[in-house]
C-alpha cells in the first residue's frame, strides 16, 4: 500500500503497468494519472488497468482527499487543493510530466491542473466532466439530504445519473457493486467535496489549456450531455476533441 504525505493530506495511490519503481522499463513508458469520480475511489479504474495490461503505459491511480484510503485534513477545501495534491503526488511518485485524466470531479481536477501547471501535462482525457457542476442551491439540497439521511438516501438517483437505463437493466449485478461502493464512501469526505463543488468554476481557466484534450461524453448522460460538453469545454479548449459513447 502506497501513501504520500502531500501538504496536509495523506494520499493513497497505486501503480499499474510498468514496474512502478522508476526502473528502466518504467522510465520509458508514458504515465497516465487518473482521478476518480465523486463518491468512488481508485478501484473504478481496475477494468481499464486490466484492459491495458501489456500496453506501453503506466497508470498512476489515486484516491482524492476524503475518498478511499486518502485522509480528510479538514472540511474546508477547494478544487485548487486537489490540484495541489495531484502536483505533490507526482513529485512524490517521481513523475515529471504525464497525461492527466479523470471522471466527473476527477476530470475537473485534471483540467484545472493543466491550466495551472502546463509544463507538467502532456495531454488530457476527461469523461463526464464540466467546468462547473450544478448550482449552489442544488448542492445545498444534496448536502442536506446526506447530512440528514446518509448516502443511501441518494443512491438510486445517483445510479440513474451514472448509468443508462439499458445498462442498469442488462448489467444489474454490476450496478449492485457500484451502488455498494457509493453508499460505503466516507460520508464526511463526500460532503466536503460537495461543498467544494458548490463553489467550483474553472471556466476562466480553459483558454490556458494548450495540450491535446480528449473529452468523452455519454450519449445518455443526463448531466454532462454531449451538447453541454461541446458548448462548455470543446469550444473553449483550442486542441480539444469530443467523442460520444453511445452505450
């Protein structure tokens, strides 16, 4: 188990591919650093890690603060603190430059990091990400529900946002696992990140992103729709390309 003390937080991270130890094979392979979605942890990348076995790439996976095995140093932080965590983690892991990727809040972190630390970013891959999610009022309502009733109270609604109706029907056994992952997320960490997202808006940073950026949207995503990602990300990032996943 790998833990890195970054600023005031302990960040849990894992390597996949290469040897993860800075040897000759590792040094020659590009690094893809991936950040997970709200209410999950680095385990969401296991299928991708398996699919990329033998590929000439190393994956650096990490639990963002307040999630998985990473600590929650305090309830008050912002997206900029996640960006600092990412930069510090790359330092500790010996990664000078990498491709950054993520889902949802993880994608927002990757985009913000590319704007603030362009010299460390070779490219970006984001999924279901936007420069701003929802309104402060919508986050306040979600926070209230979780504080009063726990994550279980919003689990079914969350699964409906994460997965298309066909997926929920045909792959119901997998949804059981995803729902369990969500409801067992650290409650305080989830709430702290909701409060950060209620204030987060990286729209003004997008014009500073100069690297190749792949934006992946789900055709049936009710929040990060292809149209929203096109209007709010692809049109703002000079070298961005949007791809839509139908299923």
